[in-house]
């Protein structure tokens, strides 16, 4: 076959089957800034911004009880570690050591956490010279409070010796036991207590009531439980002294109020109250402080307590040993303080009135203390 111009044309062979057609689906158009798309019209491809591209999905971790407890535990551990460091640093620089002769008066002992130790705690009220409340450093104070603590190795006991108990003080004859501190300081006091009770004394802690406010305030105050108090020290606040009025019951008090309670000798609520009543108030303060230290709320104040506690005490124990003491007290738990009950009065040659404690009463108290 030829076309019109005379060129040979070869005819196509007939198809036996229809051709295959493939259907292709168009993808999503890429939208461009300005309302255009990649399909033409509107914007330009160069106007595409990276933020308009699809973002990968970020998987956020859910807050669960387990995760919250984990972070709380880490915070508590860090808080305790900070408190420990502050206590050790404060103990190293600010802790006051007792006189050198105290070491020879004390008995050796094992570690506080694993073996029983007897700790003699003396409360003194040594005030600054020229204070309106009287007293001066030139005049040695007497020990207002005398408390024995047995702790360590699972033991827990407390025994209070009345400050006016009449005992034999070497070189001074029959005297009130609190006079030993004025005659020979803490070393003589240790020797007198050992001789009187017949027990070893392993460690010494002296607390000066003048330092009470800083420590109690660092604890956030304490909850005091006691009878009515109407006290005017050194003429009361109107005359430059101190005044405190508290009805009987439970009160949250600060450091200054605790100091007034510790120093109150004349209580208008009970004019007949004697030194035993004053000792009971001081012991209540010690008990309330220990209860506060053992309560969960102390965790909030622990760094401040750790920093302020060492300067308020005089002790033969180093910072590490004091930490063992606090741990042993926490393990042993809080126990009531037992007071040796006087059996009568005794008049000293200078006319002072002291207290007698029978041998039977003393022996029972010591036996209960040592087995605690």
C-alpha cells in the first residue's frame, strides 16, 4: 500500500486483545506558603518553610505513682545527705570540747550502735556577765538538771537524779549533788555520780540553757505539755527581765519561751512549787525536744537543726559519735524518764535543805536503769 505521496505504508497487524491500562493515584499535594500547592499556581517551591513539614510525634512519659515515689525518695535521700554534711561540718568547727580531765573520768565503751552506753547529760544555766538575770562566767554554775541515758545495743532507759540530792563529795563532805559541778566541773560531777550510783559513765553531754533558743527555733519550736506557768524572771518584762504566762495544757512554744520555763523558780500559778517541780518542767522540755526530733515533721527543719545543734552542747563525743548517739536513740525509741523519789529532807551545816534518797529506792532505780 502507498500513501498519497507514493510512500510505502505497511499496515498494522490487527490486535487480538485490548491494551492494558494502569491507573495511578495522585499523592497528596504539598501545600506551599501563600495558599499554593505543588500542583501549580499560587506559591513557589522556594517559599516552603521547614516548620510546615510534617513533625515527628514525640512520645511523652506518663506521670505514674511509681515515678513520683522515686523522685520523692531521691529528694529525701539528698535532704538527709545535706543535713549529715552540715552536722559534721558544724561539729568539726563549732562543737565545744570539755576540759581535759573529763577523759580520765569517763569509762571506755564499745560502739554506740552495737553496745550499751551510759551518757550523763548535765543541764547548766551559765549566763553572761552583766546580764539582768544575774550570774556570771566568773562564778561556776551548778548543774540544774542531771539526766542519765542508757542507749545502744537495743537498750533504752532514762534516769533523773534530783539536783538537791545529798551525797558525799570528795574533799567537801555532804553536799547537794549539783554542787559538784561548781566545786570541780564536769570531771568531779562524773566521779560523784559513778560513786553514788555504782555504774560506769561512758560519755558526757552538757547543755547550756542559754543556748536553748537557737536550737528550739531551728526545730520550728516544740510542743510543750505541762501545768500552768506564770513566771516573771528578774522583775519581768517591765523591768528588763522576762515574762511568760501559759495556762495548763499543750502549747507550741518557741526558744525564748522554752528558756523561761527552764529558768522559772517562782511560779505564781503554784507558789508552793519547789525545785522538784522545776526539774519536772526541765525534764518535760527535754522530753518534748526528743519527741520533736523523732517526729516526721523534723525532716523539714533537719538541715537547720543539724547546723545549730553542735554549738549548743559540750561533749567528749565527735560529730560521728554524736550521729551514732542520735541513731541509737531513734532505734531504741522514746522511753519515759524515771525520777528517783526522795524519802525525806536533810539540813546541811550551812542551813540549806537537801533531799535524802533511801538506799533501797536508789538500788531499785539503778537496777531498772541498767536493765533497760
